[in-house]
């Protein structure tokens, strides 16, 4: 179990860790891959449930823009391991990829399990030993790695390099539960608070609306928050709203929640119609039709959209232009985001100021970080896995450089031959 002083230990076997593990150590065998859970890649498998969105096909500048303020720090890693490399990796494991109509990239099987199986076989072939049910709890005073195992506490002599890829904290039952935060914080490492991202909104619906419409999709809508607008679909839930369009506004919603304790969103229930055209349609007499029938026929609204419009705003404005404005910009008040247990990902994590260009902790030379535990955030669309893979590969390269040069600082050291399984 022990890693030698020339080895690399990788802790965290989700998406990013196994990528970093592929390098191995020159002069020593490939380091072990530790994970707290009884099996690897549980969140990766969960990501495959609704179609594994590996990455996105858009051009690199637009792609990098998705990471907002973190894009500059992620750029070298993603340029070194872009979407095309991730697709090549999947194809090398026998899973051809396809580009969906939205530009998202999926394995042809849509699933994660065939990829994960092939990946684990490849790691086994590289001689990478798995140490499962090993929960890393920190460092000893001399830098040894401390673990909790079913057999009790275990101490692993300090390896020459360690890659931590412990994930964020969403869906904690899949392994990544953020328990590393106090460990790193007590080592003096700055960690931005971990928050739900790509999470549903919490909205207090009336009981009657929630009962009637929870589980119903809102199709072809646009949602705006903080000057950003996204078009697509959303799903009404008992406690609010979820779906890709909502998730894409995560950062804007978080900013408003931080500032005001609530976020005001505006829903456009007919984004394909101008307000003037809608007002003209709504000027038609209602005659003896019920309000719902009239709204369905004149404004083309589905029952769930009509329910939303009427939710809390009865009676509806009688003047066509005012009603048209309401349909085009229906205000919604979100009291928060869904709980972390249900979020697709988390924002926050180890701040970039703690990391050098090789993703090595400046305060702990020889320890490299990868994946969602670093302070970046991105919308769904394949950007999450892409950044996990790219930072995993970058941390692996950094760890190899660190070993081959015997340096305590990896930044700016170039030219070391990199062995990689990708
Ligand atoms: C429902 C769902 C759907 C998703 N769909 C997509 C998608 O389609 N496309 C996309 O790009 N992203 C998707 N994601 C997000 C993506 O799965 C994650 O961003 C990605 O898995 C994060 O990789 P990671 O390696 O950083 O962390 P993880 O995959 O969470 O892996 C972390 C690993 O570290 C281990 N660990 C944690 N703490 C310790 C410790 N102290 N000691 C030892 N081991 C520890 C955990 O057991 C775990 O195996 C989805 C997420 C969810 C929840």
C-alpha cells in the first residue's frame, strides 16, 4: 500500500483523479489510486444516467468563456487537453462520440458505464493499484498521508507527489462530500465557500399550483436574471424549478442571492413572439371562452404557463399591452437554490491564488489539485467534465515534472517527457 518517495499517490477516483493517475512516476511504479468509496467513478456513472454529456463542440474562445472569471487560469489546461482530446480519449476506449443538435458531445451509447469499465481496465493494465475504502483525512506532522480504512487508521509514507481530486460536495452519497475542506483550511489553504451550482431554484408556489403542475415541463421559454437571458426548457418542481435553462443562470442567481437574500428572475413565456404581436393577439375579444381557453388560443400558452401567469397575480391585467408585458416578463422570486444534495455541481473550492501554474499547492510543494475541488464553476453542457479531465491531466503532468526535476516548485518547468494513458 505504501507509496515510495519516488511515487505519485492519487487520492480521489472520480473523473479528474484517474486522469492524473495515468502518468505514473519515472523510476518508480505508478502510484496507487485511493478512494473513500468501495468503487470508483460513482458520480461519473450518475452523470451518465440522463445521457453522459462529455464536452461541447463550440469553438475554444466561447468554450473558455463558460468558466467566467476562472477561464484565464483554466485556459492552459483546457488548451492542452481540449474537447477534441476528450473525444479522442473516449474513442480510444471504444466509445465513439457524437455531437447533438445543441453542440453537446455524448458517447454514442449515451452511457457512462461502458466508458468507465474500459477506463478501469486500462488503469489496471498500467499497473495502477486501487486502494478503495481509504478516506484521506490529512497529513501527519512529517507529511505522511493519513487514511481511515475499514481496518482502522493507516499511514502512508509521504510520496514524492500527491494529486488530490476529491470533488465538490453535491450528491455527497456518491463520495465527494467536501470533508476535505476543513483539512485544507487547517493547513492554511484558502477555500472559497462550497455552494450548490447547476441547482434548481427554491420558489414558494401556492399549494394548488405545486399540486397541479409539479413535474410539468415549461417548453420554449426564456429566463432572465441579472442581465443574462437563457432560452430553453425548465421543469416545475414541488419546491421550485429546475432544468438546464435554470442551471445556466446559476452564477447570476447566486450573485443576487448574496446581495439581496433573494433572486428576481423574469420569465418570457413566448420568447418567439414580440410584445407588440402578443398584444395584438390578446386584443381579440374573449367572448364566452374561459380565461384559460382564451389565453391558450390567443397567446398559445400551455396550461402550465397559464398556471404560472395566474399564480399570485389574479386578477390578470385586462389591458392587452399590460398582459402582453406580463407574459413576456413574468417576475419570479427565488428564495434560494435547491439543496446541495440535489445540485449537479458545486461552486467554490481551493482558490486559484493557492495554486501555481501546474495546479500545485504553493504552501505544500508536491501536492497537486484537480477537478471540482478547485474554485471554478461552469454551466452544464459538458463543461464540468471537460475541466475535470483537463485539470486532471495538467496535475498529472505537473506531478511528473515535479518528480523528474526533483524540484519543490513545478511552475514554469518545461520539457519533461510526459507519459500519459489518455
Ligand atoms: C446527476 C449529475 C449529472 C451530471 N451530469 C454531467 C454531465 O452530463 N456532464 C458534465 O460535464 N458533468 C456532469 N456532472 C458533473 C460531473 O459529474 C462532476 O463535475 C465530476 O464528476 C467531478 O469530478 P471530480 O473528479 O472533480 O469529482 P468526483 O467525480 O466527485 O470524484 C471525487 C472522488 O473523490 C473521492 N473522495 C472524496 N473525498 C475523499 C477523501 N477524503 N478520501 C478519499 N477519497 C475521497 C470520492 O469518493 C470520489 O470518488 C453531473 C453531476 C451529477 C451529480
